[in-house]
C-alpha cells in the first residue's frame, strides 16, 4: 500500500484523488504518509517521493511529465535532477 501511495503522488495525484483511488479516508491517508515519512526520515510527501525514487523503492518509468517529479524548472531540468528540498523551493509546491 505504501509504495502504491508514493507512486500515485509521484504521478501528480492530489491527496483526495489518492484516498479515493485507494479506498481510504483522508485521515487514513495522513496516517500512512506519517508512517512513510518516519520510515524514510523525510518531512513531507515530496521528499518521501524523491527519496523513494532515489532508493529505487518506486520506479520513475512511465511517469507522466505533468507529475510532481517530472515538473520542469526555469532551466528545463526536472526534479529528478535535483534534491527534493531544492525542487520544493523552486516550484513552491504546497504539500498538503
């Protein structure tokens, strides 16, 4: 369930979509995210997704370019080329 959750966030789905797809409540989703962040020692879902990609816990193959991980910055590079904290600041991505 946790890798599926991370994969859905990596695809650019928002919290409501992820909860609906997985058939869980928004509170259950927050609980899962909390436990994922504890396990990966991350602070938010963007860091968790980037950490999971870096550790090869989830695959980036088949991710759409509209996804969080695939968003382009001003220099034409994606978040896959940068640490999560840098991308979060550059894009001002609201995580919750």
